[in-house]
């Protein structure tokens, strides 16, 4: 359960990234957040795991009030929240397995990670996470030798290795081509349905959003302007979210064909 | 955003700019450097007393040191005392490099903006590294000889500090340029600070760090020749000894031996570093 109440984030320089947000997300939901770049999508997602602190208001995640957490409690919270990034954020110079093991850091004693000696249980869990995104054959390959789509699957495996209750995906397919984007989105959907992990995905292509979202949240200038099912989100709704008429660049299929 | 239709979007963009005028900074610095050099060389009251004529007159003179090159006493290469000191030099270089590098890695990690657990730790790490670097290794060696007496120990301490200085500086500079994505990923996964450093930063700089350690070893091997001159152990003691007794033939043997060892180590180290690339 994620509950925003009057949540605002103001960055230095007076930019209102999030404006008096009230939002409830239930366990097991698959939510897609849409909006133009700068609309506050990233801020919303990063507020949930405390990477971006709220300026005012409250935010409850799984029963704990995020703004009041100390360093250690914040780490505990983050351990239960997997995160997937636009730029994958893998360590390119090390193996896929080592990257996925990063998702186990919270459960492994510090001295073991310092000498690089992870317990067999954790290595096994990392392997199983790789199996779920069907890339376990690359376990000992350097991350730099993978394609973009493969890297993002490793990113998903790393998040899964945390055994999370929530997965946050910040523009997970923005660096990928359309077919690969669909592969990655399908893995996220499958993980949500089979493991019941609450999944929140930022997207800016509206055809991708409607194809995968159970629920769409629209942000404009940090303010919530739409909250409804994927089926309810038609062209008018998106024009309202974007604050302008739609162009070919707003859908992945058309943007790709126009290249 | 797209341009509205009917308006040629590139009209104001596709114009060649005028070539920017040359700034004053580059020419001014060049002129300053030239003037500084001329003033330094010039033979006046505050000059260096440098004269080209003197160089030529010195070259023409007979010189016992130079003449001894032809009589190099290669017997020194197998003399037990010289050999012992040579082994000591190698040991000093290895021990100094290994111990210094071991301290340098964590020190470098906490001396960067993204790697420091807090401001105080970063300032402390930077200060240690700056203070150590301020003095050349030979001065550290003199201070340690004064403090703990002559022998290999002050030499080892000097090389230890010198290695910390070199490797910390180079590694920290490399750390400043790493990809911060994995750092964010580690933080988002609830990792502790030390774990983040180990899992997200160390793998990124490990090849560079290994290369710096080898480089420090090359430097330390050379330094250990100088250390003996101030009584801090190693082959330098033999060099200094032969110099005092003007045994130039023997001195040259040590020099030859040293050149050979440094050359071999340099080649090996360069090969290894290239592999690390």
C-alpha cells in the first residue's frame, strides 16, 4: 500500500516537481505514470523509495511514513523496493551475476560483500532471478557485452533479487527499440501478475501505456490530472495530460515508423 | 517540440556564425612564460649564473668519474654485499607498494564526493593525501631516519607514505569520472555505504587501480636507490659508499645493474598494464 497525502516536492530554484499529490496505490497493482518530461514522473517514483525527499505532505509505504525515516530504516524500506532505470545502471565492467547480486546486498553481511564472497543461498536466488527473465545463460558474461534489451532484463533480475514488494521502473524502455520495449514491458507485466509485486512504471509513449497499464496516472506540471483505467484513457485524456494536441512522437509505433 | 507548419524551422539556425575572435588569455600566458624563462636564464644579480660557455669548458676537461665508465668493475655484480643490498631494494619496493596501495584504495574511495560517507571523512582523507604528497619521498626518508635511525625501516615507511600519496591521488581522480548509475542502483537497493562502494564503484576502477599500483612499484624501485643516500636502506647505501671512497669503477657497476633491473621491471609492468587496459 502506497499512500500520498498532500505530497509536494520543490527543488532548489523553486521548481514544483510534485504538487499537493493525493494518491493511493494498492498492493499488486500495475500502474503506469504518464506525462511530458519534467511533469514529475521521476520525482513521484523516486519519492516512494526515499531517493527524493518530500518537501511537505506525507507518504506512507507499507505502513511506514517515509519522510520520518532515519538512515537505517530508509535502507530497510529500500530493500523491499526494487528499482529499474532508464540507463540500466549496471556495472559494465563486471559479470551479469555480480550485477544481480547487488540486489542481495541488503541481506548479506558487509564483510562478505567486501571480499566478494556471497553465500550460496544468495547466489542461487540471483540465478533464479535471471531465469525468470530468461537470461541465465549470460550469468558469467560481462554486462558490457550485452545488448540494451538484455541489459534491462538484467536490471529487472537485479530488482527481483531483492524479493521486493514493490517495483519502480523509471522510463525502463526509453533507451530501447520498439520490439525490445515490448519484451521488457511483458516481463514486467508477467512479474506483476505471477508474483503479485506492485509495479509502478513511468512511460512517455501513450500506446505502450494503454497496452500494459491496469491503471494510468497522468501528471502535468507536478499535478495529478488523470487517474483511471487503461481503457478510460483515450486521445482526449492524453491531450489533457500533455496540455497540447498529440503528435506522432507521442506513440512509439508512429515515432518509430517516422524515423 | 515541433515547429508549427508553414514556418521554415531551420531559417534562423542554418546560418554560419562569424569566427570567434582569439581571446587574450592564450597569447598572454605564452608571452608571460617566455619572459619568465628569459629573465631566469639572463646572467644578472638575481639570475642562476647559467652560461653556455661553462658547459663546454666542463665537457672538455678530464674527469675521473667519466673515465671510470670504461673500467666498470663488473665483479660488483656478483659481490655478496651489493647483491644483498639489491635484494633489499626490491623488497623495500614490493613491501612499500603493497602496504601503501592497500591503504590508498579505501582512502581514495572516501575522498570523492560520491564516495564519502560524510563531509568530515572526505576532508580528513583529502588532508592526509595532500599532506603526504606535499613532501618528496626523500624528505620523508630523512625524517624517518632521524626518527627511527638508519636502516631499511625508515626506507619502508617513506615508500609506504609515497605510495599512499601517488595511488590515492590517481585513483581518486579516476573515481571522479565513474558512472554514477550503479551507485544510485546500489543505494536504491538498500545497500550500506561500504557495500555500495565495493559493489558499484570498485569494479569500475579496478583495472585502473591495478595499473596505478604497478606504476607506483616502478617509481618505488627508483626511489629506493635514492633512499640509501640518506641512510634509509637499499642499494643507494652502496652507491653513496662508493662515491665517498671515490671507487668510480664499482659505482658504475651498481649503476649498470640498476639500469638493467629497472628496465626489466618497467617492461614487465608496462606489459601487464597494457593487458589491464
